[in-house]
C-alpha cells in the first residue's frame, strides 16, 4: 500500500497522510456499497462481491486434528478480463 500512497501523493502534490486518507476512504466506499448492494463493480478493473461461506470441517495441519470452521461473510474480488490479459 505504501507504493500506492507514494504515487498518489506525488501525482496530486499532496501529503502522504492525505493520500492515505483518500485511499482508505475509497476502500470504505467500496465496502459500504458492496454491503448495501451485494456487489460493487469497477468497470475495466473487476467486481467486489459479498459471499457467505458455510461452516465446514477442517484439519489442523500440525496435529492432524479435525476442527470446526465457523461460517463467515467475506468480500471476494473477481478481476475483469482486461486486468488478466
């Protein structure tokens, strides 16, 4: 993230503190929109979606013990074709 902050600060002639605040605000907006609408699309970049992951069984790789993994909500990202080319 430091590289993005430095690039924004240099491009817009602002402080790194202000650039960081701008970037954080953008991410807050993406999260809020995804939560409200279920997804947030950035044309030419990709789509952020809210997904529910079901509870499941897992295994502790160190001991081999079976464990329960709780259900959770995650923010997923799928890149646009242009990004992957």
